[in-house]
C-alpha cells in the first residue's frame, strides 16, 4: 500500500519551513517517475517536484488534466500544469512556503495512483 497516497494534504500557510533537499530525497523513492528540480526565477530558486506524461492525443491529455484538476481540488493542493498536444507536465510545490512539503509528495503519490487506476 502506498502510504503517501492514503494521506490528505493539510493546509500550510507558511508556518512551516520548506523541506530540505535531504528530506525531499528521502521521500522521492515513494513517488516513482517524479523528479526533483530547481525552478530558478530572478528572485529565488525553489525546489519542485515534476513529472512528464505522454498520451495518444490531445483529448487523452485533456482528460488526464481534468482528472488531475478534480483530484487537486479535493486535496486543496494545486499543481502547475503545462499542456502541449499529447504531453502534460505537472509541477508541484507549496507556494506559501516557497518550497516542497509533504503535501507535494502526497499529491504526486495520488496522481501516480490515479494513473494506475485509469
């Protein structure tokens, strides 16, 4: 059983520090096919979780995006979503703390579970 997928995202209003790289690396094996990346902006570098998905066509990609949107809404934790024809890229980060939290790994695990059960 995927323990992260059984948890639920908790509201995070900036009252906790973002995960360290070591904390993120410890959870990464629990979310196969997701990667840690640094998202660099002019004002800061933020650690994010990313995953690429490929589909047979645009309609299948949009169906997946709509399912992710429903899941995200039910968890109150919303990924950044990038769509191009038959590809979708999801980026997860906890914006209020400007980094990663357990919520990001929970959401990644739930997306993986949703994909397995499709």
